C-alpha cells in the first residue's frame, strides 16, 4: 500500500530512461540547454521525407529540420546503409567479413553474389549433389537463420551447371548434357576459365577507378593500383598475348607475334607507372631506382599470375568429374551391396570435402582477386536510433 502512490511516477521515470538510452551514444552530436535541443546525425537521403512526416506527427511543428549533403571532409564519417534484400543478406554477411563499403563506394554485394554463384556452380556442377545442398539448406533454415538462402542458391547453381554438364550424383551418362562434360574438352574449359579471369579482373579495375573518381581521388584513379594506366597495361598485355597464341599479329600492328601497338602500350604504361612511383619516392637515388624496378616487375608478374589463378575454376570442374570417376572405379570393384555403399559414401565425401574446398577457393578468388582491387572496406554500417517502448 505504501508503494502505490509511487507506482505511476516510477513507471514514467522508467519510460523516460528507456527513451533516453539510445541518446547516450550521441554525446558528440547532441546538445541541449533548457527546452532547446540540437541533434545532428545521418539519415539515408530517400528517408528524409518519411523522417519529416514522423517529426510532424510527434512534435507538431515545434522543431526545425535542415538537411544537407556531406561535406568532402566528412565523407569518412558517413555511414553505409546495409543491404536490405533478403536474398542478398547472406552475401552481405560474407562481404562484411572483409569490410564494410565506405560512403560513395560501389556496394560489391550484388556483384559478389552473382559471381560467387557462377563460380561455385561451374566448379561443383552436379544435379544430385546440388539438390542435396539446396534441400539441406531448406530443411535447416530455422537453424541457419538469414544464411539459409545462401545454401539454397548455391545448391541451385550447382543443379543448373549439373544439367549443363550432364552429371547426376557423379553419373555422367544418365542425363544428357545440355552443353558438354568438362572432361570431354579440358582445353576448352581452361580457355573459358582464362576468359572469365580476364573479364573478372577488368571489371574489378573499372570499379576501382570509379570508386576513386567518386571520392575525388583523381591521381589514384589514374596512376594508383588497378587504376587507368594499370588497366591499359593489362588490356595491352592480353591483346599481345592473344597475338602470340594465335601465331598472327593481324589487327595488332604487325604480321605476327606480340604486335607493335600492344608492345608500345605495355612499355608506355609501365614507364608512366615507374615515373609516377619515382616522383613519390622520398629516398636516395639508388633506393628509388630499386623500388621503381621492383614495383614495375610486381605489376607485370602480378597481373599475369592473377589471371592464371582463375585456371582453378576449370581445374576444379575437371577435378569434380575425375573424383566421381575414381569413386565409381572403386564401386565397380565391389559386389552389388558394396557398390551401393561405395557410391553413397563417395558422394558424401565429395559433398563434404570437395564442396568445402570449392567454397574456400571461390572465397579466395573473390577476396584476393576482386575485393583487394577495388574495395577498401573502411566504412561503418548505418545503425538508426531505436527508441524503446515504455512499460505496458
């Protein structure tokens, strides 16, 4: 009975504290004196109208809202709005393991999702095994949480490429291949993997150039790592390499070999990169020469090795078929019961071991051949203020 008279004041105090709790984190952005309060913060541009409506409803005109774009010096402070799509949410989690996009950077999540599914399916194409992955993700969606669509889409990609390859639980002659079996033409698979690698690296360089241009880093966009000059060098190197591999230089300035135009572009771009590096070295002449030579060689060797590393996309598609052949070779040495057991255990082995290895290899290509070129990951996520409800 003694506490009843304090019950309502305590409830009101509890409500006030709950509403004030989110404001504790705004120490640098919140100022107040008497009944006048000034609050500064970030909101997504497309939500300004909705914010104004909510303020009108809550404060009934007793406020003033001013909005402006971030100043150039404020760009590092601006948060990035997380991806809202349910399908892209699991891919965003993987992207965030590398870093969060800075304000103004291209969000790599959609591109990451598309290229990840393409490479995983091409390296692990099997209708039956892909269906098992998708079914497991659907069955365990309660435990996987927001990550279950990732397993469903990865399994679906594997099923799609399984139809292209004509593979069903390792059986290569049950389904008619909509395209071809990888082992039927390994050289074609290797060529396609190289083409994919060139395309992937060129797109990454273009994104790097755009990201630097968007924040006003013109010099970096032109001469920086994977900038315009680097891209010119890489494309010229590819053009010369095509001339060498074809045995003719038609269209490249000579009647054969690497070609005059590609050679001039390669030499000119390397010279421009060396000149830029020389101007920005603060060291004795001998040390500057050594650094410039090493950086130039690193550029030359790096792009070649980065392109060749995409051969693993073809290598794992061939390895997947070869491993299935090994499983069935062992199964054929058994009796009827042993054959079934060997095939089942072999498929489990392929799903667990090779599936995990392929996942790691795809992530490696994404992180080191993609993100390291164009994605700084120095941003921080936008977290809106959420006011708690008072007691019921």
